[in-house]
C-alpha cells in the first residue's frame, strides 16, 4: 500500500463468550477502520470487501479467559498527522471481530530470523538470545513437495 506507514496497535478486548476448552494460537478476524475517514487500516483488506483475512493472533484462550490482548499493524496514510492523537493513531472502529481456532492448522504468526535463513547473522544473534534454533514440524511437514528441504 503505497504512501502508508505501519503502526503497531495493542488492543484490549472483552470476550462475549467463554471458550469450551483451551485454545492455542487463535486467529483474530474482522474489520478495523479509521474512526474519522472510515477507511480500512488493515493492509490485507484495504477496500473493506471481506473480513476473511486474519490480522492478529492470540497465543491462548482458556474457558476462564474473559479479557484478551493482541497486537496488529495498522496501515495509515503517511500524511495523517499523528501528533494530535494522545494514543498515537486516533480513533479506530472495530467491527465484526471474532476469534477462530483451527486446531492443527497453520496460523499467521511471527517468525524468527532462523526460519527465514538459519545460516544468517541475524539467526546467530537470535540463537544467542533464545537458545539453539530447532526446525519445527510445521516447517518440515507444511509442504510435501519439498520433503523438509
């Protein structure tokens, strides 16, 4: 999206319903719009045509979870003057938000430098902070054609 800048947004939300069981790596779906212009701030849905794209992930939700917190990257126009907003972005409107768990499925999530290139200098730095990199099953089994290569 040309002429846009990405801003990290942290959201605190109340769940309307309790989960029936423990859920992991739960996807967040819905619409997020600029409160003034009504334009989408989601890069994967710039024209508000669908809310089928996951835009955030919640690590875990249990039956006792009442409140959740998640982060996403909002795409806002470069010309928007953010200095006049106390929260750094302005009002956002959230619509049709829902959380969906796909057990065993592949979800959106942060990747580390070793998953991009396990021989890179960035991977070496990551390993110093986090310990040795171990390739996860999902990296090996996700594409049968590559047979883990």
